C-alpha cells in the first residue's frame, strides 16, 4: 500500500536571462528520500519560456527514458518544475494550490 506521507521539494536558480542555472528536486515518501534522476540535469541552461512550451513525451523520447519507473520519476520532476515556473510568473490559475505551495522567491 502506498504511503500517505509524501512531500517533495524543488529549488530552482535562474540567471538574469531566465535560464536555469541550478536545479534540485527531491521527493520524500515513507520517510525515505527519492533523489532526482540524472536526466533532471536536462533542465540546466534551458530558458523557462522553452520549458513551459515543451511536450513531455518528446522530452522522454529525447532523453531515451524507456523504463516506466524512470519516466514516472521524471514526470514528477517535470511537473514540479513546470509548477514552480508558473508560480514564479504569477500564473496561479494554472496551479493546484492545495497540492503545490510556493515557499519563497528571492532575488539576489
């Protein structure tokens, strides 16, 4: 039976051109952290405009992810990243606010 205590955390660092400079995603379920896939590094250097318009299935094909578990874990990362971008841009109507909560945005 799946655990009911699942949480995830995403941290995204953007450069001045709104390209992903650094990225970290982790999911915690049953008190155990599930780390991100190496394919998550795919997002480094990508502009958030491009990420918003990407087709998930095309990215899966491009990365060569054939294992369904890897595809599912990558989907969790992609969904969290897409939601973080939407929140960053103030697109609250596109987000399930009960499922996703923005903790902070900082500009240094």
